């Protein structure tokens, strides 16, 4: 993996047997959920203060996190099992699309404690949620998240028109006369009487007079 890890984590990852926990931060409009795919609750600081990250029942599994040498968007799939009321409410009622998702990887010691604060391994945005009820695997929500690179493939649908400008900046008249420019012809530098293209004739400079 291309990302750098703290020295003690790198050492642990090099061992034959290592316990890894995957954490996910889901930033819904109504609030942020902190979950992981192991047992119990882990408390650690993701940069915004100590947070309690909840275990199995909220986050069932995370698909393989991919990276590549090409500049391409990579998606991940998170399976949120158990249909926690907070998660199910967010999935069914909130406008979660394009809200941030961050994934971290943590390594545990022999006592199942984090060796150090987990390292961020992926960041992106919520794209789609699929809810399954009463299936063989139980109730679950499947969240598909796109990486940050996916934004390069999305058109912003911005237009250089007055209507588009008013939607973003009401009262701004920057494009109010843009329609008059279409098809207009300008003869730059042409000698036209009274026209803006008339050449500028410099005024006479004062003559230098000498005294005999």
C-alpha cells in the first residue's frame, strides 16, 4: 500500500498474524456516525476530538479499498447490518448524496487495544444506498461510496448566462448583456467616423524655441 504508516504499525503489519480493524466516518446531514467492523467501542481522536466508534451491528463489512497508479475514481461498498434506527432513518429520509465518507485502518495489540490512532486509507462521498429487509443475511443497508477523484468526471453544468449567474449570485449583472455579444461584429482599429475604432491622433507637442 502506498500510504505511510507509523513505524510501530508498519512493524505490526509485517508480522505473520495481525489484527486489523476498519473504521468508517459517515457524515450524514443530521450528524456524523462513527463505526467499525470489530467488537465493542474504541475511542480515539480523528482530528476533531475524541470520538466513540461503535462496533458490529452498525458496520458489517467494507469492500476492498483499491488504489492505482492511474488517476481513476475507485468506489467502495460498506454493508451496514442490523438496521440501527439512526442509520436506517438517515438512509430513508436524509439527502445523503455527496456527503463525506472517510475510512481508516487500525491495528490492535495482543490486548485488542489500538497500537496508535488509525490511519486514513480512503476518502470519498456517499453515492447510493440499497436497503434489504428480511433477506437471508438479515436486514442490512448497503452504502456505495465514490472516491474524491469521481468529482473530476462530473460536469458542474455551469453556463455563462445571466440566468445561471443569478442563481449563484443574485443581483450580479456581470452577464446581463452577454446576449448582445452573440453575432456582433467589431472592426478593431478601423477608421470609422465617430466610431470607437477611430485612431487616436496625438496632440501637437510644444515646440522648443531658442533665443538668438
